[in-house]
């Protein structure tokens, strides 16, 4: 039963939640939302883009907050004389769906999916992708939000996917798409690379081995060894070089206890001489080591050859590898000032080895499979077939047996975990299809300057800095449930054809199993992977294996939600004049590296315009204990129960008046919702109830019907009445001013302030 409020005056008790449900039933009966949109036809268009949520989970307070902001702004736009289309959207593709299916079916490798068949696998994905849509519609509707669910858009619809193909083709034709290797965050559990945005979502404090390993220098008079520190011993079998900073000071030192000679940065001697680290018991360095010769700069070491740790790549890379190179990314902040280079497993490693000719863009040694298990040429019986993170102890044992292990410790540090599987990520070189974002950097920054954000500092600092440091975007994913990348190429990849629509594809006369294909109604992998295009020279072209990063799809929604440019009677000039950019969007602050970014990149690439004019960024709604809300920990109240107890208006008012609307994090408190009910809504109700009672008494006394007469009211010369009207006019002007500036957080306090003045005047 809903909460009955003790604070009410009189005998009657008022149940806000029940009254809201009656209102919703009335809205449904008269089809209020659709009727309001219909009546506003022909008025100036106010364009709103709704970012698509995944339908594989239930709505939480973050969704409720964003939905409240969107509903508040779009209702105001409608009320101020605009036509506002509001369509709900669903993000249907990508890792969240696939991971659910992998868990359900017990799949652990890509090969198992291929053995099952992509058609069967994608059928399972399709079956769960809108599992909670009815719950979403129920919660969103119960919140009083007006948005169109009947004409929603879904990223898995053929119409949406075809527009995504069109977007890609435009970028391809502009020369913004290329193939290459890139070291990326990689989930071995989900067998896919992740974007930097995805990789940043789930950092955890974890313990990893921290080892210092020796690399004996060839033909050194003192039989010295370079020493390197790493927290990823599993990368050592792939070592191809050592990197030093050319401007750092290094020295050669002899350990007095063992007689062994090491070369490392002067500032990092305590990394190998552990006794020098103690702050309580100071040790004289002269009793630990002696310096051989004079200190020298790192540039002196460049070109020196060393003995490989393992021989797995000696046959293929000995001529150009196993030497010292220099780069200024090496620092003296940690480690030894000597960094071991495994080009397949580090962004800097790859860049440095590529620039020094140790590897090429097409030849990056990577001895692990998609599941993160060692494969040939790593044929050591203790390593072959073992997951890299499980192989650390074996590698450390091998190094110890070969007298190459100098220090073996544990380090607790913050490390990225897969946001879906909750397993440690690795960094891995993967062949990818890229958008050349770096070439657009100046345009991205200029277009960002044309937008208006609340709060402004997110635009001017966080988002600006992200754009200024933007890297090329890897838009391909080695997965199954997604929009296939429409590139068809010959076996040697010398002939490549980009497809921008179903009509384009059919015009090239595709065949399947030797038979002509004249109709295509679905663009998922199981329907296009086996299509063959044949050139005039008889060369067969087949589609590349990858699908789009789902962020490419969501960034394409301004075009794909209306199947642009294929229908809706919109040519490009009309689309740009009436539908693009959006007048308004709103999402959480995490989307600065997600949806806001992909919208901006694609809009800039296509039209050199921003994708939106105005943006409200909300902060993160935390649990009352200050931690992230967690279904597993159950550290927050069920939103449906809160609405049922206190009403949607109290929850909306609480959220819209909280610090999160200013882009900062805030703790959710059910007591705060109760406070809004007690301190704002009940006094409002009681004031109205008092007015209604007086109006009723007046009607009985005069035998007349009370009717609002603003002209008569405005003609009053009573000082109190004049003050009330002045305050009302001031409030009205203030609300318009602040709503037009998208500062929602200033409006509610003013409403409450005015009410308090009116309620408690003597």
C-alpha cells in the first residue's frame, strides 16, 4: 500500500502515487501525448535525439534522471510553441548481448560459435535483445515521461543498419577509412578488442607480479646485464628490444654481494637493490654496490645487442631485434629506466619497434590466440595452450632456473577489467579498420566550440581535452551480433569495394552458392557473409569478417533513426535544414568518451558540423553509501518501489534539483525523496486545497460559479495582490530565462522560494 502522509491538514489524506496513476489512465484514454504532437504539426521544429539504451537490463536511477531531464526540456519546448518528435530508441547489438548468450550457452571461444553456426548464435542474440522492453516502457510511462514507443527505432532493424552502411560509405569515399594494426584493450573472455572508453569503465585494485629481469649484453667487458622491470611477465616471451630514454642518466654498477654487474638508470637503483628502499633503516649505498666507470646518457646504449630471454622469435627476427633503442616515453618514475619491448602487447612498444624497423605494420609477432592462450612458436611445454595471465608463475620459474630473475615481488595497482566478463584485460595488437580521426582534430575542436553545454566546464575541459588528444578510431569488432562492415575484397585485398546500401549491393549482382541473389531483407552476418561479388575480370570479392563497434551505430543514429537518406522525403538540404543538428540532447557524463564523442566525430566527418546545439550533462547517481549502484550488492532501493511509495513527481523533483544535474556525482537518498514530498509537494497540495475550500464556500455563499478572471485580478489595487503578481511575473520571466539556458537546477529552488514567501507572509 502506498505511503499515507501524516503531515496533511484536515481529516482527508492524499496519495500522490494513486493520483498519478489516475492521471496516467486519463492521458492514455485521450491519447494525450500523440494528440499534443499532432496539434503542434506545422509549428517550428525542435529536434531532439534520444540516446539508445541497451534493452538487456532494467532501467536504473541514471536512466530515470536522464529521462527526467529530457522530458522536462522537450515538454517546455512543446509548451513554448514547437513541434517536438520524441522517439525512443534501443541499442540492440554488441558485447552486452553476446556476453549474455555466451554465459547462457557456456561458450568460451570463437571457434565454438563458428561450429554452432553464426545463424544459430545470432538467433539466440535476437531472442533476448528486447527482453525487458515492456518493463522499460512501463517504468518510463509510470514516470510521466512523454515519448513514442510505438514508432521506436532499433539498431538491429534493416533500415537502421542500411543507414549505418551509408554513413560508412561516405567516410570511406572521403578517404577517412583505412586498415591497420593497433594495440588495443582486449578481452580474452569475450574474444574482442574494446574501445578506450569501454576499457575505462571497470578499473580495479589488483595484485600482479612485478619482476626485474636481466638481459646480458653481448661482448661487454664487464659481462654486464641490462635490467628491465615489468608487471606483465607473460609478455617476456615476445620481447624483441629494450628501450631507454636518450637523455636520462644511466650507470653500470656491481652488486657487492653477488658480483653481478647491471646497467640501469641512476635514479632507479633501489628497484634492484631492495635494501636501499627502507626509510627507517638507512643503508650506505657504498656497502651495496659500486659504480663502474662514469655515469652516461641513455643515448650511449643505443644499438647494443643482448642475449634473448627466449628463442621463440630468434629465427625470424634476430637480424633486426634484440638490441637497445631509445625513446623519450621511458621515464625514471618507476621501473629501472630500461623498458622491455613486446610490440604486440603495448602501444608504445609497437610504436617504438615500428619506428626502429624491428617490426613492420604487417608483421607483428603475437604468439597468443583470440582466447589469450599461448600458441606456436611458444612451444615450451609449461606455456603452450596456457592463458597468459595463468602463465606468469611458469614464466617466472623458467627465468629463475636460467638465472635471469633479479627481483620477484607483488604490486598492488589499479588495472582495467572487462566491463562485461569482469576479467583482466590485456593489451594486444589486432588488425582493425580505422577512421582517421586525427586528421579531423582541428574540425572537431572547432565544431565543439559551436555547441552549448550545461555545465560548460565539461565541454571546455573534459571534452575539449579528449578531442585534442583524439586517436584514430578502431571501428571494427571481431564479433557476430552487429552490423557487418560493408567492405568486400579480393583474396589478396588488392581490390576493395565499399557498399553503401542494399541497392548498391544488389546492383553488383551478388551470388550465393553460385545462384543469383535478387532480394536482401536482413543485413546481419548470416545473410551477407556468404555473398560473392565478381569483378569484370572474374575476381571474387567477399565481405571482410568484422562487424561495427556498436558505438559507430549509436553515433549514426541521427541519420539511421529516420532511414536517411533512403526515405521520409528528405533530401540532404532539407535534412540539414530541418533535422540536423539536434536542438537538444542529454546523457550522463560518461558519454563524453562515448555517445557525445561518436556523434561529434561522425557529424564532423560527414558534414563538418556539430551533431547537436545544446547539451545537458548529468553526473553519476551513486548509492547512499557513496559506492556505485550494484544489483549484486543491492545497495539502492528498487525504483519501482520508490515510485509506488512516494510518487513519480517526488522522485523527478528530487533528481532534477540534485547536484547531478550540474554534472557532478551525488548519492541517492530515499529520505531525500520523502523530504520533497513532505516539504514541497504536501505544502503545495495543502495550499491548493485551502484555495479550493475557499472557492467552494464563496460559490455557496454567492450561488455563483467561480471562474478564473485574470483581468479582474490584475485590476486589484491591494498591496499584497500587487506584490503577488509582481513576484509571479518575475518568476515567469526567470523560468523562461533559465529554461532557455538549460539550467534546470536553478528553477526548482526558485519555485520553492516563491511558494515559501507566499505561504508564510503575515
